[in-house]
């Protein structure tokens, strides 16, 4: 656990990429396109944007008093802890006939805001923090699930100039989720 926290802090120590710069705009476009692909259920296209060394996690959140607020996330217990192989397996399952929890599929809308990008020690990798507000509805029910989180990503520029998501940690705002499952990607 200590090592994970140290890795997260090491990644975000570089200089900020200027808002409005070409680099910032290219990474922001990557995030917006990613949200559109997921909302449109174009999961295979989204999967093509994932690095093969992907680590994709959502640690459990506990409600803590103000003095212990920094200890809100328990990284030894996760809502999910996936790698490239398991994410691709989820994509395969969701694209097939066996995803009963997502048949019919959820209707989602992902809103990405507060994007901050930092350089890292590797000039082809960027530490990206963003906020996600995800709405999710199913069937003909009037109820809408709302999931909000801070995402801490590592986005890598490939040799061809494209970007790949190499790491994502979704820090959920809720300690008790108001949704039946997390069968959607954050």
C-alpha cells in the first residue's frame, strides 16, 4: 500500500502542462473521445486505447473525521483492481450475450472536468487528474444513478503520436455506492 501511494505522488511531481497548449489540448481531446466511446458503447475502440501494462483500480472509501481525511481511501480493498487482460475480458463479456447485468445496457453520460496535466520523469508520460460525473439510467425507470470521482491517470504518448491509458485510479466520492453494480467503466 505504501508503495502505491509513493508511486502516485512520484507521478504528479512534474511541471503543469499549460492549459490551452497543444499538448494539453491533445490529451483533453483523448479524454473527451474516451468518454464518447464509452457512452456510445464502442468498447472495442475504447479497448484499443489501453496500454497493455494497464492498471485500473477503484479503492474503497471510508468516511473519516477531518483530522483523518487523508486516510479516506483504503487501497488494500478495491471496488475493482483490473489489468489489461481483465479489462479486455470485461469488454468481451459486455459485448456478448452473457452480460446479464448490462442487458439491456445502461445509458450513461460521462462529464469530464477540472483536467490538470503534469509532466513526469518520462517525457512521453503525463499524470492527468480529472473529475468525472457519470449518470446512469436503465430500463424505463425514472431513477438515475449518479457516480462522481476524481480520476488519476497516467497517459502515455506512443511513438506514432497517439495516446494510451496506462493507469487509472478512480477515487469515488461516495463511500456507499447508490448503484446496483459497477458494470460500467469509470
